[in-house]
C-alpha cells in the first residue's frame, strides 16, 4: 500500500483559531515586530522581548485550540490502514490531539507544549512555566540551573534537529504520494522536502490558498478551503487504496 506523506503548515490550523504567519492576515504582516519574539538572538539578548514572548504564549494557551476537520481527516486516513507519515512545520500538537500516533508525526519546528533550558537543556512542561508567569514571574528561569528558558521550538536563527530532518528527508524519498497542505513553502529546509519527493517520483498535491514556489512541480493544486478540501482529498486516497 502506497505511503502517503503529508507536510502540514500553519494553514491547516487556522480553522482551530491559530493564526498563520505569512498569509494575507498573517502574524508577520499585521505585526512585523512579532517576528522578534521568536528570533533566537533577540530572545536571548533582550529581557523585554522575552517578557513579551511569555505573554504571547500565555495568551495563545488561553485559546485552547482543538483539532479541526483537516486534522481529523489525516488521523482518519491513518486509521483506515493507509501508511501515513506527517511532517509538520506546526508546533501546536493538533495532529496528535486528533488521534495520530506520536511516532507518525515529525515535528520539524519542535513543540510549544514543552520548554527547554538554553544552558543545561533540561526540558519541562510549558503549562508549568505558564503557571509561573501567571503567578508573577515575567521571565521564568530554569529551576535546575537558573538559565534562560525558551519554548522547545526551533526559533528563527536556530538549526533544525538534524535527526528529525534526516527522517523527514527519508520519508520524502520513500513516499508515493506527497501532500503539502497549508504551507507557503517559503521556509527552508522544510520546503525542500517537496522537491525531494517530486524528484523521487511521488505524486505531488499542493493544498494552499496562495500560490507557492513549488506549484509548477505539482500533479494537482487545490485552492479550496482546507477544512473542506483535505477531508475530500484524503477520503479519495483511502478509497483508491482499498
């Protein structure tokens, strides 16, 4: 049975109330300063940036986003018996919340549900760190060594985890169908996975509201809203594979 790889970007989570970054109403367009909050050098060198960043994460946590129809459709495809691997640029954990097993999700940019110490690298719960913010700690430090805490995500200026990237490249080479959904395909090296899949003979489907740099490689381009189009597309893959 054909391996289906799905590269998901911010657009798959907008129906869950999580804003995207580069769309017409994206975070980077409406508030250019917001990019500093997730840029490693700014974050590490400026306590004011860190304080704003913690408040942003607190507010994001209050939204309590839930998986939407697109996330559920991916999990349903996996439950139908089709071999599925998700490579996600998202940090929201909604694929797993929808029922996809952890081992079938590669989080290229890490997770917003954990924090990591930049000095001793100990990881702990984001929820606990946010409780400390609520209690009055504007910039909570690592409880193990006093170092600067950051979310366990890949900020601008940081390298992706080499093992996660290697695993993603292996999936891109091995899959027979590669669906990229809700991604502008402007961030490397994640976007390069599309080209790798196409070079190795995968059928490429691009599901995104805006044009992407990889549209010319696509066998199919879908512009309809993701919450409607992706469930229909994946149901077709499930049916065609028995």
